[in-house]
C-alpha cells in the first residue's frame, strides 16, 4: 500500500528554498513551538479548520450546516473548535474561502504528480523540490520514499528541517538529499527551551551528524528582535557553528506578517514588533558572525 503523509499545502514556483525554481511541499506536524513561527497552521499533526473573518460575507451557510460550532454575534462569526469533527462540511459550503480545511493526506504518487508538473522549470533554472513544514522529518518514511523517487527521475532535492527528530529519521533521508537547510534558533539550551518549548541538545547533535555526512548544508537562523539578533548572539552562534563544523549560514530577517495566520488557526499570537532588521543591521550581524567562525560563509535576506 502506498505511503501517505499529511500535507498542509504545496507551493509551486518558489525562489527562496534552494537553487532555481522549486516546488515546496509543506508537511504538517512539528515538535517545536517557536513563538515566532510563521506557519502555525503546520503545528498540528491533524487537519484543522482555518477561519479568516476578513473573508466572511455573513451568509450564514456554515451556521445552517453546523449550528453548534458556528456562532454569529452581530456581524462577527466565531468558530468553536472544541467538538469539531473536521468533517469539512462548513468549508465545502463556505462561498468565500473564509473557512478552509488545512491538511490533506496524500500518497507519494499524488505529491510526485504535482512535482512533475514543473519539471520544465527545474531543468531550465537548476531548481527542484524542497520538503518543508512543519517538520517534514516527522513523516520520515514518506519523505525518504518521495525523495528517492525524485532522485531516480533526476530532480534536485532539498529538505528544510529543524532537526528535532530522532537521529534515524534524519539518517533515513540523507542518501536521497542534495541539500539540507537546517534551522538553528538559539545557541543556549535553556533559552531555546524558553522560546521553542524544547532544548537544543538533540538538534545540535543531529546537525553535527548531518554535516559530518558530507551532504551540502546551509544553516538558517531566523533573527527575532531582542531574542537572538544582538552582536553578542552572533558571537555565541559563531562558537556553536564552529563546533559543529558548519560552513554556510543564512540569516533570515524577522517576518512580522504572521498575525493573521494565528487568528485563523485560533492560536495566541506573540508579536516581536511591527518592523524587521534593516539592511545595515543585517550587514553588521553577518559581518560579526563571519568574523567569529573561521571559514564560515554568511548570507542574509
Ligand atoms: S468541520 Fe464539520 S464539525 Fe467542524 S465546524 Fe465545520 S461543519 Fe462543524
Ligand atoms: S459560510 Fe463562510 S462566508 Fe458564510 S457565514 Fe460562514 S464563514 Fe462567513
């Protein structure tokens, strides 16, 4: 029987997750709860209903099909998630897309069929497929089979992972991966636990293992204002990255646009401000980081 995985969505034509033009497959489920995550709809390992009040035209159709879970007060519709069976009836009847079901079980063949649609673009641009999430490696068997099939068809493969998974899950995909984007959030274990829910011991040992395997690796560091974006933080990252043998790092500016997604999935949002790091700040942080670790190439965007 063909393996299935719970997929949040598949994005075609991406330029940000590896070389060339890429198809990015977003898996659901993650063992971390980074307070700044901009994909909170992928936290869950079950499908979930997304509710975007701004798209609601107050037609009342969802109330008619499921009166116990939808409450209208004035011109505001509230979705009561407790007791929702995820039957999807309200999302099917909603005419505006204000209610949608996030998460679909797909077979390897179904995902491959989507990937193959952009074969021409991969060939022209040097692109390929990137598995992301959520944490794609929580569904490691599916990932390994999908990546192996992509390799057999000559499609470049990458994964984006936070590496908070058992080591065998990482090892099972490495033979079929051309490039790994490994997220590193904070150098200090206790602060890592404070901001992500888990300490970073497993993540760092997996990172060292991946680098030692010889696969091409870019470490990605999302910079969160006043959490991990000081010059002193760069010194701590430099020391950590030297220890694990990293040679390529990408600093990512804070993404402050995720609030609407938190509303849509009913998870409280923590704001780290309405701005992001300036070009000048990014250049200074990149320089400090590269000065602190020999042989480290640092990019930022
Ligand atoms: S998914 Fe089904 S049970 Fe859940 S709110 Fe919609 S109609 Fe009701
Ligand atoms: S069906 Fe959609 S548009 Fe109509 S009231 Fe419900 S959420 Fe709003």
